[in-house]
C-alpha cells in the first residue's frame, strides 16, 4: 500500500510512456519554478502548540457557500485520459470515494463534461481557457453549466503554453485515443502549436465582464502571483483568486506560489477566498498554505499519478493519503479546526529573530 505521494509518483513513472511522463511532470524552461514550488514547502517549518485540549481535528471548511470535507481540491489538468482510459470519469469517482472535494475540470478534458457530470457526486468547476473563438468558449461554458458545474475558473497565465523543453526534445504529440473531448478543433495533437492557434493572447481584464455576461456562475481567476493583480481581480469583481504558476509550466523563473501567497492574501484582505496550487505534496503542506493566507489548496500532478497507478482507486489513494496526513498534522500541531490555524503556525517565533 502506498503511504506517500512520492510512492504514487514512482508507480506512475513505471507505468507511463516516458514522453507522457515528461509531458505531465515537466515544467517550462530550466524548470526553476517547478523546483521552487516544492522547495518552498520544504523550507517552511511548522510550530506546534502543545496541551491545547484540541481533541480530534475537524478538517471541514466552507468555500463560496459550499461545504468541503477538507481545504483541498483537484486542480485542472488536461487529458486525464493520458493516465487512464476512463480519464476524468475515473477521477471524479475516485475523488468521491475519498471525500467531498471539488474537481476542477480542464477545458482540455479527455472526457465530455456530460459524461463526467453523470458520474460526479462531488462539486465540479470548469477551468476556462478563453479561446479566440468566443462563441466556442461560450458554448463550453453553457454546456458545463447545463451539466451542473458550479463555478468557473479562468486561467490567466497562459496566452499560449509555456516553452517546455522536455516536450520539444521528445517531439511530444498526444497519443492516439487522447483528444480534447469537448472541442471540435483540429491540430490539437501538438499542444503547444494548438495553444498558439486557439488561445486568445490579447485578453485583458474586460474578459471578466464578458464572462459575467455569459454566465452567472461564481468566477475565480487562476494564475495570480502579485498583490497588485489580486487587487485588480477583486476590483474586476471576481469571486476568488487562485495563486498559481501553472505548476511551473508557463513563465520559468516566477516565484514559488507559497512564497507569493502572503503578499496576495494581504492584498485581498479577506474580501475573497484565496486558493493556492503548485508543489502541494503532503498534508502538512496544506497547513502551511493555510497558515500563510490560503483558504484551500489544490493538487495537480499527484492526481494523475494516482490515476496512472491505479485508476479511480489510485485517485482515492492519493487524496486519502493527503487527508490522513492533514488530520495527523493538525492533531500533532494542536489544531482542532482550520480556524485555529494562524501565522504563528509557520516559521520562526517573533521573539527569535
Ligand atoms: C496542468 N495545469 C493546467 N492548468 C489549467 O488551468 N488548465 C489546464 O488544462 C492545465 N493542464 C495541465 C496539465 C498538466 C499535465 C499539468 C501537470 C498541469 C496546471 C494545474 O492546474 C496546476 O496549476 C498545477 O498542476 C499545480 O501544480 P502541481 O500540484 O502539479 O505541483
């Protein structure tokens, strides 16, 4: 039985074609941001408080009016069918078997929104790449909304896909059987070329207004890395921000998400929920993110590792390990609920400079 997310990653690596593994695992450029994301969590020590009468921890939280069993969600990752033929359908089944946690479905899902929703007992959110073809983008949103999706997540860090050297070296093409099931577009087998053809690189903040005009669903923006952009997002009227650098796959050299989180959280000032992804690999990482200002964390690659390692059961395994680690860490740190988490949980004590 796998006891850590590293073990699921090792199993996935054994099972996946090396070029597919590289596509999933890789980052842009020299992969400095990719490495920084996990290193940032390694640098943050937790400081427990003892004898607080904490008892058994409760991990539940409320985000955008919905109760989650834990401050954790599945990040949008394209083409789950690369890891398991059932793709996102297996992911939502596997997630539900672990806990009531939302799954953010990519614009580039390998299964249709309708098929995914038919199997889902967990909340579904739609990740939106705003395409040059606005009527196509609107159609995707309408379909997801009709299928019962509960929120939109606009990705704002991808005018086109980043320069990923592993994929360029491998001449990566999507394998037969993996297609963007919700898009009637051509030329998708080369993801980088496809993104240049179909993504709209000229987006500005008015896209928020446009999305508001096509859907009443709550709207989050994903890819915020500065306090200034978080303030702009709040002023533009979004319902939440996601601190994300796309798992180090876009602009290489941008900071680790955990390192910019305090700046973003301070700028938002509690007006909106702040979510974070990038490098979350243990339950204690979720605690660190919450202590530094996040309301919840998301995991991307680990979910695909679970899928490759064991289909829906592998996804359940990955999320269950994270939840068990989270409960364990809360208990050992003297935290009964997430409300007990504050800045004093991380870093040095103020009196020990
Ligand atoms: C992604 N990510 C992503 N993000 C997005 O907004 N739309 C997408 O379609 C995808 N697709 C995608 C594919 C693959 C293979 C990966 C690894 C990532 C980024 C994703 O949502 C998230 O930001 C990162 O994966 C989080 O980092 P970790 O948890 O993978 O370290």
